[in-house]
């Protein structure tokens, strides 16, 4: 959330501002999932539906999205 939104320039570019929003949203979702993993793990420790696995999936996906946005991923051929 903090490292991905850093910039070297004094004024961010036109494309940097929307990327920062995406990175911050991904960071908030990631933190929310991590908190939920802890809470649900305490409340439903013996659950047969494996809440930790279900909550790890969006955590990994949001990290991947933030990573791709930070790296300014371009479709192949550009």
C-alpha cells in the first residue's frame, strides 16, 4: 500500500494517480482478508469448509493485481 505508491518525481504523472488508487484498494482488500483469516480462524477453527483457503485466494489475486499495476504491465505486442 505504501511502497507501491511511492514515486521519484515531485509531481506524479497522469497515469500514476489511477495506479495509486488501484494499489491502495488492493492493499485494503489484502489487509481485510488477512484480518478475516485471523478472526475466522479463531471462531471457526474446526470448520470443514476451510475458511483460510477461501480467504487466501482473494489475497493472492489482489497482490497479483497490485504487482501487475505497479509494473505497468502491457498486453503483448505493445
